[in-house]
C-alpha cells in the first residue's frame, strides 16, 4: 500500500506541475494572438549566418528579402567564399533592391563558427539601425515575420523577442516524433519569465540593449548564441518575449543517432549557458525516472504476487498519460491557428503523437540525465567541449 501512495503522490505532483505550465502557455499564446500588430517599426539590421545549402535555401532567403517592413538591411555571413551558400547569396543580392552586405568571417577555433559569422556581421552594422535581428535561413514563413518579431521591443521591459521551432516529423518516424514532443514541452517555458529563453533561429534585440548587456563579450569564446544572449539580457533585469506568430514549422525527420545528438546538444548548451533551466529539466527527469521505476516495480508486484495495492498503484500512475493526451488535444487547436499552413499535418499527426507519449516516458528522462555525465557536443560535423560559458574547446 505504501508503494501505491508513493506512486500516486508522484503522479499527482507531475500532473499539477504539467497542468500549471501547460495552462500558462496556452493562456499566453491565446493572449498574444489576440493582440493587434504593433506599430513600432525602427530601422533594422537582419543578420543571417550561413553554412552550406539547406533545403529550400534560395526560396527562404527570398522570403526574407521580400519582408513587409519599411526599413531594413540584411547582412549575410559565411566562413569563406568556398561555402556552397556564398555564390547563391551573391546572385540573390544582385537581384534585390535592398541594402545587402555579404561578409566573410574566416575560421576561429575558440568559438562556434555560427557565432564567429555573427560577430563579423556585427562589425558592419549600419549606424542608423536601432534593432538587430538574428535569423536562421529556414525560419521566414510569412511576409509580416519581421513586423511581429520587432514590435514588442517597444516595451521598456522587453530585452529580446524570440520565435521558436515546431518540428514536423513523418508519421512513421518515431525518433523524430519523440523530438517533436520534447521540443513542444520545452516551449512550455516560454510563458514563464523565470525560465523563458531566446531561440537563435529568430531573435530581435535593440542595439542599445545588445551593447549594454555585453553580448559580444559573452560570445567571444562561446559555442552558443541564444542562451548566452538570454543570460546577458536577464542580468539587466529585462524580459524574454516569446512571439507565437514567429513559431516556425521545420522538417524534423532524422535518424535515431541524429536525434540523440541533437537532444544531447540542446541539454549540454543549456547546462553551460542557462544552468537554471537545465536544473529544472534535470529535476523533472528525476521525478519522471522515479515514476517510471515505481511503475515497473508496482507492475511486477501486481503480476508476480497478485498484490492488489500494487495494481491500484499502476492504475494511479497511468492517469498521467490521459492527462497528457488532453494537453495534446488542447494544444492542437491552438497550434493550428498559429501554423495555418501546417494545420492538416497537426490534425493527422495527433494519434501518432498520442502513441509516442509512453515511449517518451521510457526514453527522454534518461537522455536528460545523461547530460550530467558530459559537456561534449557535436554540431554540423564539429565536436566541441564546453568547459565554461567563456571557454570552448574544438576537439575535432
């Protein structure tokens, strides 16, 4: 009976914590979606670091260059002119009437190449620019993307505005379905200012705040751009503002090895650059690991010894699963409003996502806890060891 009460207590705790976080996000997103588009339209510099040619590269860059925004320049940054993206960028720039710069950053072994590209681009900002926007090449999905991302910066307490990624995985690709679930759960933190974080695929920050926060100094020997920027901005007492209209759907199909590498990278980067959020993730993983072990023990006691109290414990523990299905039902309706082009996929993937929930409970806590054992990550073929927020060693 003691095991039953223990498992019930863990389940109730998990239900309460998840319900509060989920309801906070749903309320926040609904509120933000209901707001009229702001009128704050300062001069903007958009910085896009490039490495290689992602699928749809040219089309995505054209969407950026055709943004419905009155005054902005674009700076593309590559490591070398040998990068496959370089000539494409030259051709795209020649066909556009926008002020466009293409900078070659070179190689720097003391920091991530993406950051090295961004820092080189920052040396070429127009003096008139008041806001800096950092984007990835695959995030521009709508013509008013820049307007939505920049507008909340009018608020004095807003330090950085951010979008986020929504992974679209094939219904038969179970590893990618797990990543999609994991990523959606991470988004729950976006409505909680204590843990909210900027996402490097779409960030907007006032130039004065960027300089006052010393972001460039934080980046000097870093492997991560967004979480180190988050920490720098929050040290000023400013907020991270999530913009739901800048949620971006991305092809999420990958192999088991690629998913593990990606998940480990996110966790290690968070561990080093935003330890408060990583500690929260580890705490949840510990609770879920204990829940899983207790469930296995109770199931064994019920099946092997016919202990009814153990059977009661199993059924009590399983109440967590239907609660999470309810979360998916509610979230599906809201995400369909945000990601209108992907509404059909969100509808069709519902049953697959539900089926992936038990698998997520079996696997994701252990992946999270593995981050306790290492500080090494792999990123675009390069292995880094993150010794501290200001010391990154390139292994290979």
